[in-house]
C-alpha cells in the first residue's frame, strides 16, 4: 500500500454494542485488520513490571 488513505476507505469490521460499549466483533476481525500482534506478551512485561515481582 503506497497511499495511507487507501486503508481509510476500506470497509470497517462489524461492531457489537452501542455508544461507549461499542467494540469490534472479534469474529469479524482478520489479520488484514491488524489483529496480529506477536510482541504483545513482551510489551505487557515492559508495561507491567510489578506483575513479575508477585
């Protein structure tokens, strides 16, 4: 993707709930939506060091 606005015009995933309870439907998400985050566990360790001490 060369144009960053190309993604903005694509179809958004389905949502559940309304207002402040609105969230993306996990069943509708795919890797194309950016659902893959292989470094999530490492980021959690860096941002929550107190959890390791317990």
